[in-house]
C-alpha cells in the first residue's frame, strides 16, 4: 500500500508545490538567525502575500468554472 501511495500521477502537478515547499523548509532551516531582521521579514511577508493572492485567484477561477460548467463540478 505504501508503494502505491508513493506513485505519482503524471497528470497531478501538485507534487511540484510540495517539492518547492520542502526546498523552502530546508533553506529556512539552515538560515542564519542574524539574517532574520525587520527588513527580511517585511520582504518575506510581501512575497508570501503575493503567493496567497495567486492561490486565492486560482481558487476563484476554479469556483467560477464550476458555476458556469456543471460538468466540472465535484459530485459526491
């Protein structure tokens, strides 16, 4: 079962996000504390806010497509 869970679906590109998050984690883990000053935090927060904006925009487009194309809607 574990082997099955580790298989990547070539059509599922979400693994790319997880890889980038993993890279970010390792970079920040080795980041010297002296570099985490107010300027760094302001820049980081600005970049993070942009990332959240992109994600929210994608979700909004997806919801709009669901409203206009019932065939794309998820059915339980």
